[in-house]
């Protein structure tokens, strides 16, 4: 029965893609397909949750590509958590896209929804992959199905953005990730994700450190500096793409993969004997440096993109601390950042749809005209900073606890400093929106179309919900961190 | 003897006989039917032989019942059956494609000659793989080469004549080197049977002429297989040949030459002797040069067929690189890439052939906005291109995985890096097509959507689909290659 539900979860987005293609000329039906499929996916994933929490690991073996190398899926807590987040937010952005794509009169909408569904299929497959080979397969697939979304507008700017996107994501994965996976196979004879890790215990610490570096930098989707430049470049895409894919699915696929590789390929025990200072240092540097860049960015989407780079590095930093508490923090941050950041991007797109404005400096007094949008933005901002009552507080709490339990004061400093920076680049926007007078020359406008506002409210409410009721994510994160250390 | 005992010779004779029959038939349709029928029989025979080799081991067939080493022996083992399968499968799928394709490129009164030459070329290539006799191999090399000179010269562009002439000169030099090498071996051993030659060489104490022979054969075959920098003939030949010929020759011609090289290295000279000659080091350097330089040249081509041709030179580099690693896994990588690349490149050339037919040329300008006019073809080319890069899920990935693994086994970390780095150049040249086809507007905006005729599109799509299938289930390709590599090195001295 569980095997079937894995198949259902994988097939739902694919079937949705087929349905979207068939409903090409009937926009309402086409959008209904996305809505129904995403809602059904959330339910199907929730159906898997009790079994996974009870310690079951449903599996599905698809094809044996080479002897011993199988395209296989296994549902474990982290993957389920990630898939749930992606599926839930797919629903939210399907609602949002209706307002955005129609409101801005975008072309090629069928291709857009189709690639969106395919991207979700790849994301679920990444979340459920049972070995590094399957992960690699769908990791690359995700790059390719999102490429048409990044270059959606088809102009020179989109093409250049697409080039950067592909050069960084494909370049890092081909140069580092692929050899890392093959080396894992060479050294361990398998690439399966197993609790406690699979790499041989006798592995030289230097070799393990090099391999870890190849994984961490090979997963360009995690946008760890110096391989972060694709993320701002990808902002040429329509906002729903930036919101779901470049704040949630694609980037989270990156950090998710890193956490999964740290926990299930290396194992915390093996890495305990390996120097990971370089990794915490790189991640810490990325956290701070990206925040500083965000501080100076006037374009709202660009500011949010660098904020994403910074927040992703939190997850890497937390997993590099190698304590169960910080792993819980890393897993939770995948969730809380997703909800917070998608709300912020939704707000950016909402502003663009209603007013055509893209820059922070244009937003004076906009909160009075678009109270829902900017209210949601404020909640998202709180979550980014890590203040109650928003989701970001929970994950930051665990990350800080993890850092303190290790007496890793540098990491504590980084987290605290970046919290201040987050506040410095987000709160002025909220301040501008609500407490400054409206430009005299700006045309009057109201809120964005209803679907946009609805989606914003859903994600903002969820951001608050996770703070008050973190039950499911917390339980899954605990199952990951403490199950993995047994 | 039952009929099945004659399969090894029928494998070659059936297409060989179909060539004069096609000439006698004169009528284009009849000639086409005869050659296609023959090629499908050849494909069936290759399957039957592969199964026979699997169950019974090496199949030996004495021509005219003269026992080897006196008579000519046809000898089918794990490697040759693998190559027979590749060549005959490509012919079987390219022939249906030929019909509509050459109607646009070759004058109708020459069609029967085209099919006859195609049959000869096929017979020659199959003969090279089937024979166990050195001189017989030379004869088949010449048969296939002469036929392919004619086939290339049939291209619509007048440059095809120059390309064919270039190939003729260099191909003849290659064949001459090869036959000189064989002559020396004959001098030393007094036999032309490969197996017998191998045994007698073991007893030879004077190595110098043998090493010279190895050098001559290496150079001769390197010309034929377009090992960088002996590839000068290839780009023009592939570019100006008729589309169907580009597809067939790109997938089979160089691959069979690599087969000959492997056969002589491992079944005649023996791995020990060849690699003592530093052949491995030379091949390694030239392969790397091919992978990087030819790929870089491919990136700047303004004609898509020429881009694919330079990509072929680069991909041959991967094959010879595996060979140079002197290990079972390296050889496995080479052999599996013979098939994986042959398949992918055949599919690509077939799709481009369709685009040439519709748009009138393979220049990048002609292909601008191809996604509008030929969406299926464009998408197929992208999938094939991903195979050239070696993206997971394509046949090219299987080769790359195996090759990287072979380099890791030798602890050559820089080589691992070189292999993956060179595939980034493949990204660059494949993406040139993507940007031209998907981001530029058609040169003539009035162009309506018009795919190639179904008889061309369907075989092409089948080949591309096969390249994806074998990327997901490699038991036939990788399994076959591993068996062949095991066998070759296992029986090699």
C-alpha cells in the first residue's frame, strides 16, 4: 500500500502536466488541473506521514540502470517534510499564478503551467530518492525543466539569465556532483541513503573532506558562495517562478540534498572526525555577505534573492555543525524559510501586478493602498528575521541551540549578526510602506487581483501557524535528527 | 549443416548480394525494397548470432569448408557480435529514412546506385566485424570505404565532391598503412588468420618488425577512426554527405575502425605488447586533445551538421580514452560508448536531415526559430544533445559513468576532472542549438509548422527514444560491453 502511495505522489504532478497540455485551449480547466493535482498531492503526502513517523520507510524500486544502481525511492522524514512543503506551496502558487499570469497578460501560459508541474514532479522525486544516483538524476532533470521557466519571456535578458542559470547549475553538478556520486559508488559500492551513512569507516579524513566539498559545492542549487550568482540571474523569470522555484523547490532541493548527504551518506559519526571548519566558515561568510549585498539592492526581487542566498547558507551552516539539534534546525529552516520567503515574493509580484513597481525606493506609502499585501509582507519579514510569532523563530531557535551546545561561538555570532542584517534590509521596506507618505505623482491603485491576495494570505497565515503549531514539521525533523543518530 | 550454422557468412553475403541485385533492378523503388529487405535480414542475423555467442561462446565459420588457418575463417565473439548488432541496427533504421530523404538530395535516376552503394557499404562494415582473417578485413575495409566515398559524393552541395575526395585521399593512406602493417605480420608469422597469427607471434623472438607492424596498423586505423589530429577528412564528409549517409556513416564508420584497432591490440598483439609500446600514453594524450580541442571547435561552427561532426571527433576521443586506460572497466567504457554514441549521433543526424529537408540547409541561420516550425524535431535534437553531454537518464551518461569509474580505479583524479570538464564544452555546443532554435525568430516569419515526412521523423524519433531507453536500462548495452571487454582482455596476452 505504501509503495502505491509513493507512485501516486510521483505520478500526480506528471499526470497534472499531461492534463495541462491537453487543456491547452481552455484556461479555466487548465488551472483547475494544477489546483486539484496540488491539493491531491498534499493529501497523499499527509497520508504517508503516520507510517513514516511510526518508523516505516516505504520504498519503490523503479528501474535497475546498471547492476546495483537502481532508480529507487524511499520515504524518510526529511524527504516527506520537503515534499510536503513543496506540494503545499505548489497549491498556493497555483492560486497565485492565476492572478499573476492573467493580470500581467503573460504569453505561453500552458508551457508555464506544464513546466511548473514537471518541476514539482522532479522535486518530489528528489525528496523521495533512495540513493544519490536517483537524486542526481532528478536534480539534473529539475534544472532542465525549470530552464524554460527562467527564460519564459524569451528576450535577450531572459536568454542571458538562462545562460547564467544553466552555467552555474549544470557546471557545478557536472564538475563536482557527478564525480562525487561516482566516487561514492567507487568507495562504498552503493549510493544508497542509509541511516548512519554508507561511506567506509576507514576512509581517510582528507578524502572525506574533499568528497564533502565536492558534494556541497557540486550542489549549486544550494547557492553557497561562490556559486550563488545563478539565483539573482534567475529573477528574470515571472514572479511565481521566483517564488515557488527559486525560493522553495529548486533552492530547497539544494539544501535538502546537502542535509540528506551529510546525514545519510557520511553520517554524523564519520564527519565528526573530519575537519568541517572550512564549510562552516564558507556558509557563515555566505550568510553575512549575501545579507550585506541584499542591504544595498534596490530592486525588490534582487534583494529577496540575496536574502535567499543568505538564508540557504543557514541550513548548510546548521548541518555542518553536526549535532542533532542543529540538524533539527536545518530541517525546520527548510520549512520556515520556504513559507516566509514565498510570502515575500508573492508580495513583490503583487506589487508589480498592481502598480508595475519593482524597486524598494518606489514603495513609499504603498501599505495603505495594499494593506493585505504589505501585511503579509510584514509577517514574512518577521519570519526571515526570526522573530515571534513567525515560523523563522522556531528554526533559528534550534540552530542557535545546536551552535551553543557545540560551544561554536563563531556560528552563534554569525546567526546573531545576520539577524540584525535581516532586520536592516527588510524592516525599512515595511516602514516605507506604512509610515511614509504616498508619492504625489503616482497613479492611484488598489490591491492586486483576488487570487494573488488569497495566495498571500494563505502563505502568511501558514507562516504564523507553524509558529503556534509546529507539530508535523517538528515531529518529522526530530525523527530525522534523532533517528539518524541511534 | 543447418541453415543457422551459415549465419556468420550470410550476415555479410546477404547485403553484399543485394548490391548487384539493386543495380539489376534499376527502378528506384525495387532497389530500395531489395536493400531494405537485405538490411533487415542482416539485423535479424546479427540478433541470432549474438544469442548464439551468448549461449555457445565463440562461433567459428570456415569459408568454403577450408579449415582455418588455411581457409578464411569468420569468427564471431562477444565483441564482434556487439559491433554487428550496432551496424545492422543502424542500417535497418536508416534505410526506411533514406527514401524520402534522398528524393530531395539525389537525382532520381541515381537512386538505384545509391541503394547499391549503401548495401556495399553495409556489407563491408559487417564483413570487417565478422571476419577472422587479416587480409579479408583489409578487403572489407576497402569495400566499405569505396562505397562511402561514392555515397558522400552524392551530396547535393558541390562541396560534397571535395569532401569525398579529401576522404578518399586520407582513407587510402590509412588503408595503405594498415595493409603494410598486415604485410609485416604476414612476413613474421606466415599466416593471415588472426587467431593463428596471435599464437605464432607469441613464439616470435624478434619483436622489432612486430612493433613496427603495430605502429603501422595504429596509424592507419587512427586515420580511419578520425583520431585527433588525423580527423581532417571527417567534418566535411559528414557535413556535405546526404543526410541519410551522414547518419549511417557517423554511427558506424569510425566505430568499426575502432573495433579493428581493438581486435588487433587485444586479439593479435596482446595487451602486454601493445601497452609496452606506450600506445596507452599516446592514445591518452590524443584523446584528451580530441575531447577538448574538437569540442571547442564545435562550439564556434556556423553549420549545425559540421558542429555535430566536430562533436563526433570529440566523442571518438572518449572511446579511445577508455581504450588507453588498459583495464577491463576502461575497455568496457570504450565499447559501450561505441554503441551509445553511435545511436545518439545517428538520431541527431537523422533529425537534422529532416530539418535540412524542410528549411533547405543546416546553417544555424536556417535553424533559427526551429521550435516554431518543427517542434518535435527541435525537441528531439535537444534530447540527443543532452545525450552528447551525458546528462543522467541518457545513454551518454552510462558511458561517462563507466569512463569516470575506470579513471578512478586507476586513481587518476586529474583525468576524472578532465572528463567531466570536457563535457561542459558539450553543453556549450548543444546550447548553441537551443538558443538558435528556441530564442531566435524564424528567418521567414510566415513559415508554418511543418515537420519532416513521417517516414523520416518516425525512425529518427525511434533512435532518440532508444538512446533514452538505454540510458535508463543499460543491461543490454553495458552488459554486452562488459562481457566483450572481459572476453577481450581475458583472452589477451
